[in-house]
C-alpha cells in the first residue's frame, strides 16, 4: 500500500493522479500550486505505478523497498 509522498521533492507535475488505476491519489490546491494527496489509501492495489512513473521518485509504495529500480 502507498505509504508516503515526499512533497519537498514533488514538482506538482500531476502525473501520479491519472496514472493510479485505483483513484487513490488526488491533486489538491495547496497555496499557489497543486500537490498530490493520498486520498483513499485503503483502495491502493500496490501496483507500484505511481512510484515507478513519478519523475522525481518521491513516492514510496513499500516501506522497505525505496527508490525501486525502473523496469526499463
Ligand atoms: S508524479 Fe511525483 S512529482 Fe509529479 S505530482 Fe506526483 S508526486 Fe509530484
Ligand atoms: S501503488 Fe498503484 S494503486 Fe497504489 S497509489 Fe500507487 S498507482 Fe495507485
């Protein structure tokens, strides 16, 4: 299950919202930018899409495996 998004490294690109098949992550306005919020963590199917596709590698789905190597 998704455990953390490091908002200090997040660039607000928004990719993690549409790429999640379970609609867990939602972009929300925070100051003058939008940042991802883990809205429905209980719906996470642990597919690792968000962690793999985040260009800043700031999402952790698994608490042990950090900075998962890219599959390509
Ligand atoms: S994909 Fe990564 S950098 Fe982009 S909004 Fe999501 S957490 Fe931030
Ligand atoms: S691991 Fe998959 S289901 Fe869970 S938040 Fe990330 S993209 Fe969504």
